[in-house]
């Protein structure tokens, strides 16, 4: 196969990370960035209450990093420990998949190297990965010559991965000269002080402090010699000899010092894996151009070194074409034979990057991981890409009680707490993602089947729930989780569900036990009394002494339409535990968003005693006694991107409460945030507020772009949609007096005036249950910016587009939607 370069595209301003050979397309070398943010005065940064970001460094700047003085460090700590996981070969979904053989490492870019928010954001458009059951290691991919070469994972990704038993690595990237690489950076990396390697010591400190597992080393800067290669090897051996920090080595630099991709484990690169009796790295990512003979010889050499072939991850590049990428699957995973090596995925987030909206992303991601039939047990297809479930059997971290899932994907368009809507507007925070179902989706029936899905229209907790729809003609068993949960005398199984109307649920909980893992015992869930969320708590004491092997649901088959949501599924002992309250809630710093009207906050508190906390939720207390949701985290510190002042109040009370691992809730800790400046007479109240929409044209053209305060960021600085009904909605946080709306159309962002919105209206309401009231209607508009005076009070404002352009182009393009008031 021909050699090729693989660029990493993280944005127009970023340098490209490369896996492959020197690029054939010339690009200007990025200018090295200023020192990383940790070099800024710590006290000043903390006092401002500004947005914390994931850490990134050059080799020399990491030497100055100290978590005690880095104001962002506390916000970058993951709090979920790596969970053990298990797999029962008897319960694998696909008969062709093999357990305990080849594994999957996934190299994923979740965002840019710089300006990568530590704890999620208000943008629901995020790569909320949900197929952890097939992944062994995740590499937080990034780094560039212009920003920083060493990138630590942000805590949301670490928390989600660890909750699923998946290890997480940061990235150390030395780019080719064509992408700004400098050999001096490699020399800085391997510098010594006596017998120590100071940069390696900092890599260990960062991994231990932030809570991740190791580093992916990608050295592609040419010009080195054998002495330099030996120093890189010695640095890894030095680290391995002292602690458990892991390394994955990328097949680029050879022992001669030259960058020469072997596409295999060979005598030219094998000491970067194993050097006699010394372990250098824990695994190796083989470049993409591997062959049958090369992988066979790699397996033989690995065994000869005392290492296993499954510590070699043969790379495939899916950044450009996703599941349309050609792969020699029979060489890697030969049918009916042991796997040759493990699999390394480069940029599987193609499924998200190439998607037009969330539903398109979910469909593409399912196609990528479990195949064209959205069923891991049935990967038959005419395509060469059968889905990874066809080769690698599922693993599960559901091995200890309590086990609770609310089917949260770690993102949403609203936030619910115990069935109550406490916030509207989009968000992402993978720290709040639950363990996804092991089987996505596996439904067994002799007749027509129900269709499971993750539903983003309703939730009991968070922003999503499990929905079952269809017209089953026979009983359906929906296998959800493989598990290993021992049953005690006080063990309970709890299900929170919702039906469209009162009546029989036609649903039972289904569990199997390890002594008969494929045989399900069902426990009927009865009838509902209304259309709201209801809980059913089932006593499992009759099964004490046995171990739950699977958890699922069984529907009856009556031939009538079926529509039901599951908001929570839990297995726990005794009563639901309420955690101890946190204490010492403190404002570390604050910064004006709009002077006198809104500010961002850095908050911290002392964690609850006892350690049984799943996450903490933060709220503001309103004058009428109600609460407004501000965010959630498993950590003991949180950044609130915006706290709005209610009228002319002198101060706002902020609260934090603990939510236990069984979803009991503590009493709250409180603090007071003062307001000193005079509220402005008029301001854009929509700026930075949570926004939702009917859809979006591309992943980078979501509704948040219409309230970000800018129009000069190019074509990607707008909200765009092609949906038949076109609307954009903004939650102002509370009912506010409004004086005007300003809409900035396509021409305001630099596009053709022919794309300016022709016909549209503006609607308002004060409560989510109120009807919409139209306060402005426009027909025949040709202007790039329009202003619409009003006299009204509202919390929710909506722009409805009825004719998106001057001609026949069907896309609505809105660069800003502003709501002005006091």
C-alpha cells in the first residue's frame, strides 16, 4: 500500500497532528504559541472567575507546572476511578465476535488543544461517545506546534471512560517539520537532571493528579539520530521502572533516530516496546499500511520478546471516510481464527464530525460500531464494514452495587432532576454520562419487535431516557446490561417509567443469573396511574445468594402500539441512601459577563463525608423560593459560565447538594454572591444563554452560534437549519422586560444578501407551559440586520423562520438573535 499522511483537523487556526509520513501537501508552519496558561499568575487567573481549560504544554513549559499554583488544575481533576469490568463469552451478542483476544484503542479528538473547556459547556453539539463496551484504551488526541505538544485529557472524558472501565491516555506529539516541528522540542523532552528525566516526572505528576492512566507518544520530527532515539526509549523505561503510568508508542521514530514508518513491529522499532528484560512501553500503535505478512511477523516477534500480539494495535484511519474506509479485516481478524493483533482506530469521531444533526450522528455511530442493522448480533451486510461488534465481544463494568443508570448520554437540550425540568437549553458534560447499555440494541422476539432508542425529548434525570416504541406481535426481551451483581437478602431492583396515559405498562423487568445466564426471570411492572414518571421497586430477596448476569426488559405482545420511556434502572441494597451534605461552598473568583447583570463563577466546596456521591448539583435560589439549575459535576469545584441577576437584587444565594450513588439527595450548602455594579439600562439578554433549535445544517452550526455575540467567525459562526419547520429558542433564565429584538441575517456574517431571511416572526412566553405570543412579524425582508422594538416581558424567546432566503435556497442562516432589555 502507498504511504500517506493523515492530517488532524481541529479548526482553521490549529496546526495539524499527523500519523503517517511527511505530508505531500505543503502548509505554512505554525508559529509556536506563547507559553501555556499555567505560566500566568495563578492568583490573578483564579480571582477573575474565568473559564478553566484542559492543560497543554511544551516540554519546557510543563516543567513550570504545579497543580498547587495552577488555578485551572482543580477543575481538571477526574473523580471517577477506573472500574473493573468483565465479560461472559456465553453472553456475547455476536457469535463471530471473540472475547479475550484483539482489543480496540481509539484515538479521538474531542476538541481543540487550546480552549478546551474543563467541565463541558452549554453546547449540546458534542461527541458524546457511547460504545465504551468495545474499547480498551482511549487516547485524548491533540497537540500542535502552534499551541502545545503535550495535551492532558479533560476530566469529563476521563470520568466517562473510567466509569466504563476504559483507560485514558494523554498525547505527546512531536510534529514533522512541515507542520512546525522542531527537533529541539524532542531534545527538551529527554533532558536529564542527574539521574532523573524532569519532563517524564511531570508527565507522571499530571497523570496522577488529574487521574488518567498514561501517554500516547507520537514522535514524528525528523533529523534525529540513534543517541536521541535511545534517550526517548530510556525516558520511557525510567518512568516504567518507577510507577504505573503507561505508554503507547506510535510506529514512527526508529532506533536509528530516523522517522520511518514500519507498519509492523520490526527489529528497527522493537526496543520501543521491549528492550531485553526492560519494558519500554505497554503497547504499540502500528502505522496504517500494514500487510498480512507484516502482521504475522509482528505477532511472532512480539511473542519472542515475551510480549503478546494483542499489545500491538494495527491502525486504521477513519478520519476522512468513516465506515466507508477500506480495511483488510480478514488479515486483522480472520474468520474462525484467533485475532492477529488488536485494532487501533484513528479518529472514529468522523461519525460526529460528518453528521448533520444528532439523529444523523447517532445513526452513523451505530453503523460504525454495531453495523448497518443497529443490532450487534446481526452484522450481516453487503458492505465490507460489518461493524466492530462483529469482531470484538462486549465488556461490562456493571460488577458492583449500587448500579444505577438514567440512560444519560452526557448531553441534552434541557436538564431534569427527579423528573422535574430544572433547566432548559443545551449542554454537554461527559462526567454525567451513565454506563450505556451493553447491548445497543439487542431485542429477541418470535414476532415483530419494539425499537429501543435513547430519547432526548424527556428524561427523569439529565437530558435523555430510554424509549421503547413499536407494535410487538409477540413477547420481546430487550437485553440491556451484562452484569455480575450479587443478590443479598435486601437487594432491590427499581424501575422509573412513564407511559403516554394511565393503564397497563405491558412491561416486566427481566433478569438472568450466572447459574443460567441465558434464562430470564421476569417481574411485572403493573399499570401506571397517569402520564408522569412513576417508580416500581421490586424485591429480589427470593434470589439471594445468586448473581445477576443480565438486566433487561420484557414487553408483552398484543399487536397494539407501544410507547414507553424508562427514566431510571437501579439495583441496590436496603433503602436509598441520602449522602452527607457538602460544606464550605466558596466563590473562588467571579468575572463579569455583562457588568451588573451577569457573571461567571469559580466555585469550590468540601466534599461530602462518606464518599458515596455520584455527583453534585448546583442551583441558584430565586426570590419565590424556586431554584434554577446551574450545573453538575462529580468534582469538588465547578465553573458556572453564567449567573444572571434577578432584577436589582443585591445578592444571589447559590446552593450545592450531593446526589448519592443511589440517587438520594443531601441537604444543601450555600453561599452568597454579591452584586455591586448598577444593572445596565439595556443589554442583550440572549448573549450566551442556552439555545435550542429545530435542527442544524452541520455539527458546527448549532443554535449556540446565534447567541455567541459574534458574526465575524466565518460561515461556521451561525445557526443554520434545513428542517421543514425552522425555529430557534433562547431561555433568558427568568422573565425579563424586553425592549427590542435584533436579528443578524446571512449578509451580516459576510454571506450573500440573497441568503437573508425573507419571512419570519418573533415569539415570547414567560413559562414553558404558556402558549407562544407573537410580538413581531416580518415579510419581504431584504436587510442583513433587522431591529424589532417591543414592549413585553418574557423568559423564553423564539425566532420562527417561514421563508429562509430571497430565492429557493432552503437553509435558514442566522448569525445572531439578540433580545434587548433590562
